[in-house]
């Protein structure tokens, strides 16, 4: 038997331990693997915390926002757009853009331009015209594909004020 591969038995008062040359190497590998798993778990936790923070920002924004996938499918909405549309999340997510938004809004949302702004007039639930600046920005969606974030800034009061001054 080769001495490099031989195992030794050590007896002490409490137990008997068998040592082999490969055991130490395996223990080192196990420790390295445990450390790697710990670092990966820490990165996952940080990533989940970042996702939660972004979700809170998206939800807390006072402006209505909607995320539209490059193929025109609505993939995410915030509470404010649901209020504006008088719909639930289940009624909106998964719809094709033209099923919910105007043709002009859908053209902006699926445009290849990085960022674009335009004025949009919509009718609210009370039948009143409301003026918005719709800003669209390209982004990468959760599944890694391209999409567009559309944000609606209510400018009705500003528009009324400017009209009264003229």
C-alpha cells in the first residue's frame, strides 16, 4: 500500500478518528463550497431587497404608470393607473395595448425611441377631460426583454392656468 494513500487511526479519550490524505482536501472543498453558498445567498437577499425597494417606488409614485412589453402586452401597472382606468390589476395585466389604451398611447409605448413625451387628453370616470404629459422610456423587463415604461403626469391645472392667462 502506498503511504500517501494510507489512512491512519488516532485514538483519544473520547472517540476514534480515521484520517486520510484526501479527507483534509474534501473538508477544505466543503468549507469553500459552504462559503460560496453563503455569498450567493447574500447576493440573492440583496437582489430581493432591491426588487422590493423598486416595487415600493413603483407603487408609491403618484403618477399613473404602466409597463408594456415590446410585443405590446401590458406586464405591470401601478395603483394610480388602475384608478385612472377604473380597472383591477387582473383586468389589465396580460392585455394587448390597443385593448386598453388609445392608438396614440400604444404607438408611443411601442416606439423604438429611448424616451419620448407627448400631451395626451383622456376622459376620467366623471366624464371630464384630463390633460397629461405621457413620458415613455425604454427599459428591460423582469424577463430580460425590452419594454416601455409609460408615465402619465397630470397637467390639467397647468393647462387651465395657461389657458386663462391667454
